[in-house]
């Protein structure tokens, strides 16, 4: 039995949606037996599928080519995870290091940057400068 790679990646729960799986194939992040795979490429039992989700490249051996999504408990019947331990070490190092790739001042502010912005934009105390009483009649 054969199945489209984008459907298999979605059915095997490697990607959350089939669209994301197809986009990964189009961006050369999916390989079958070492060759780049387009979304319509078929996968069969025994193929090795490599999926690059930066910073890690996951590798799976296809046990069963399916196109319908199955429960998570049935995944051992569908695929075998043969990702090397070095890849998991890379993932752990990336998790520990935090925001290594984010340039300062780009993206969403960190908690520390947000507090600095709040302190900078906090209302200033101008004392009696703005203390006007508009309720008194000036005509008297």
C-alpha cells in the first residue's frame, strides 16, 4: 500500500495539519530515503522519512502507509522513530539556551523589556500643574 507523503505526515501526527505538512514538503524540509519529497510523492512500507523542524531533523521508518488520521496509541503500528540521540541533544541545548536567535529589539518584548517600557511610559506626577477646578462659576 502507498500513500501521499503529505497525508502520511498528517495521519502519523508529525504535523498538526495537512497544509503545514504540504508546506514543509514544498520548502524541502521532508526527505524520503535521502531525496527531497514533493507533497504528492508516495511513501510505502520500509521508507525512511526525514523531517527537518529546526533545529532538529527527525527520522522515521514507515511501518504502514496510511492516509487517514489515527489515534496516538496506534502510532507504534504506523511508524518507528529512528531519530539519533544527537538530534535530541541539539533540541535540549536549544531549549536551555532560550532566545539565542532573537536579535535585541525585534519581535515581542521580553518581560524585562516590557517592564522597562512601562516604567518609561508611566504617567509623571506634575503636582498642581494640571490641578484645575472647572466646576466653579467664573461669572460671580
